[in-house]
């Protein structure tokens, strides 16, 4: 992972400390992150993203679309539309329209956290 892919509050996994939230990211080389529960700095090369699984989506209130096995949605009320678009693949990563959230192509928990932040959704992810 690259430090530029991460934000404070993101969930990541480390072989020694397990799943943790990032509490601080060092900007100087060598890049390290402070893991909240481990209370220690870990080199950026020693952390991995947490794959976004169907189980994690379900734990967080997402429901599978009946027409598309790869599509999940979450209804959190009517708020402004928000789109995160991946220009490299020309695919929508996450969007919501009229209060329905659709998650597609997002591969990792921290990407879902970023999408929530982008959309100004204050939701704590449950792992």
C-alpha cells in the first residue's frame, strides 16, 4: 500500500497487530502509520488493505441487489447525489441517488470509508 492511499481512521490489517484503525500517518520517509489499538508505529510496507467482503457489507446494512450479484445497496435517507468515478477503469466505484447507495468495484474497506467521507456520511464501519 501507498501512504497516499490512506487516511486517518482507515481500517487496515497488520500480521502482528491484526485489524486496526490508523491513528496517524507519518509524512517523512520511511513512511509509517500509528495503529490505534496496537499503540505502535508500523512501516507502511507491513500493512495491507482489508478486502471488502459480502459479509462486511451485510454487517453494515447493505442489501444485495436481486438483479446483480455484484451490486449491493444501502438506504440511508434522501441526501444530495455523490459520485466517485475511477477514470482509469471508466467505472463507477460508489454512487448514491435519492438516498440509495450502490457499491460496485470498491475492493477494500478503506475505499468504502473514503466514499462515505466523500459523501459526508458519518458511518462507522463494522468489521
